[in-house]
C-alpha cells in the first residue's frame, strides 16, 4: 500500500483498477499512433479529391506522392514561421517543400517527422 496526503492505492482498490485502466488506455493510444501512418498508406487519393481541399478550413497538400491534411497546422506555421501555407492548399506542394523559402534547401528532418502526424494516404499517380 502506498499512502500520502493525496492518494492511497491498494491492490484491488478502485484507485488501483483506475490506474490499470489508465495504463492500458495509454498503451492502446500509443499503439494507434504508431500504426496510423500504416493505415493511412492504404488510402489512395486522386488529384481531384486533393483539389477539393484548397481552403484554410480544409487544407490538404501532397508532398512526394503522400497526401497530408495540414488544416490544424496552418495557423501554427504562420505564427511560428511568418509564412502562410494557404497558397499550397489543394496542390502538390513538393517543389515548395524541397525549396524552402526559395533557398534551394528542403525542410528539416524535424519538420518531416512533424509532417507525418498529418498523413492521410498516397496520391494516386496520373495515368
């Protein structure tokens, strides 16, 4: 038994069961976060669908054949980097990604990792 002024956890107690459920819930959330990109890869998105998401209220972009929904990131990027991504909404933004601020340099590894959170699927190749 662990006791202090704030809690008491005993085997079989309500608090102990809550803690076990919390641990299981967090483990499942971590697993879902890990497999989400794999599930997203099974979705194929055509250019016509991508073009439908061309506003700040629904902003999808394609980079190197992968489609991302960056709607929730637009305001943060504009605030942090003083650069709006709105013109890229609904487009293949590969050239902008690979030529950050017209410097000829691509985005950082950190930016690439962050981008993965917004992955929806793959861009259907034009036939």
